[in-house]
């Protein structure tokens, strides 16, 4: 079996790395207690415009809609390199909403919404989850009531990046009497509309945020609905098939891992009491991370290979997501324990190491096995669809 890349793919990877080194610096995103949302949004918007100039922002789109018809392999390489430096190389608009519009939208919607995505002029947030509808998304309660040529929307969404978006694509209940999967519609809403309120929800490390978005009698034109009324669930499920590899979960671990290894090999590690004997013990534990990272990476490559062959990954995606989520927690725990008491110190302390990245990572990964589908849900999918086990 050949696991190497083609010469063209290696050249493309190098091109992406060079571009990211020149144009992206994650430290410039102003997060934390004094967050400047406008500055963050503008920095991301400027970067996405640069991606658009390269044709990379929508590289996997069909050429008829402004894309490059790029292969799944090329797309994965692009996202893999972006994930290493925590760059926004994809989003809910380009990856999920766009396919929904291509497959189910009107010609007017394609002209109005797809073109600004190809140019990076409009940033989108995905607004699916609610406080009582996360893994069981079809239980959502946000209501949309038809009033003339508009919908009046009331409800709440949570766990989204609305603070950096211009628009939000979301699911709303348009028929409360229908079975829960059949009374949902797919809606696009301007976040500047009257009645939209965005409240921050800070990560426990204070360095980033999600949001809760409230809709209070928000009026949205009927033309903002994607596809048929009450068919939104099926449109969303189909669109999600376009973004499946989960490579960002796995590669996101790599940055902290490589920084930790570099530190352990330096004289700075000796200055905090890590001698040769302790270092050997640490290396033995980190060997597990090395092996697990490679296994997780190959699971993601498998998904990309299936997509390239015209197959739709299902339980395979759950395998990659579950391992990637839990590996993030495993490694964060190994890393913080490797550094002893210094591993608990944030960057504000003069005794901190690695700029406080390790404790920040430890706190951030707490949500990994919940966000994007809990590990329990993923294991159920693996058991029933992958192993053919009966539902309990």
C-alpha cells in the first residue's frame, strides 16, 4: 500500500505552507476579556480575501459556481496545513451552506449568496445547536411563523461563531405538529437584523468564545429559506456529507505536541527540574501520542480516500471524530503532567513555560468530547452502522 503523496500534491502542500507563513498569524486575533470583535472580524475577512484571490476559499466547489473542482485530496491537504497554524481555511458558509444552495437553492439565491462567498465579502456562522438540542438536533424549538411574505422567528441558538459573522444559516421549526424531523426549515438570517442579540460564552481559559444568539420577533423574507418548507433537516444532513474528514481535530493537537517536544529537548527543561531520568519517563508516555496521532491521521485520510472514490463516509467519520476528540484530551493531560507544577501556570506568571499553551490546551479540550457530536453519539453510530449491533 502506498501512503506517499504525488509530486504535485507535495508541491501544493509547500505552496500552502509558504502562503500561511506569510499571511496568517493566529496571535493577531484579539481574544480574551478585552476582545475587539471588529478587529477580529476584519483580520479574518482580510485573510479570507487573500484565500479568495488564490481560489482556495472555495477550491472544492464546481467551476460553474466559481470553484476549482479541486480533488478531495487537495482540499484535505489545504485544510490540514491550515489546521496546524489554526487558520480559518473553511467555514460553515463555504463548506455546508454553499452545497445546500447549489443543490436546493433558487437561481436568485445562487447569484446573491454564492458569489460573495467566493470573494470572501460575507462571513457566515453556522447556527444549528440550541440549549436543549445539541446531539439530538431534531429536538430544536426555535420557531418560524409565516406572516405574509416573511417569517417571524423567535428562539435561541448556542455554540456558534456569530461574533465574527455577517450572516447565520440555521434550522428553525416551521411545523410544530409534524414529526420532529419533518417540521424543520433551513433559513438564512442577517445578524444585523432587528431583534438579533449575540451574547458571548467564554471558554474556561478565557481565550476564546462561542455565543448564544437570541431571535426576538426577527422578520426574515420567505426568499431566505433554502429549499422546501419543512424539508430543512434533510437538506442539512445532505450538506454535512460535504465536510467529513475531521482532519482539523487531529492536526490541532500537533502544534502543542511539537512545541512540547522542542521544549523538552532544550536547556529550559533542565532549569525547571526535568533531568534525564524524568525525561525518559516522559518520552515513554508521549510515544503513545505519536502513535495515536498517526492512527488518527490515517483514519482521516481513509475518509478522504472514500470521498475520492465517490463513497459517503458514515461510521468512518464517527471513528475519526471520536478518536480525534479523545486524543486531544489524552495529550493535554500527558502534556500538563510532563511539566509538573509549571504545567499549570498561565502566561501571566513569570514562571510559566511555552507561553502557557499547555494549561490553555488542557482547559480547551474539556469540551472536545461534547462539541460537534458527543463521543457517546459517535460510539452509537459506530456500533449500529459500523458493527451492525442492535439498538438497545
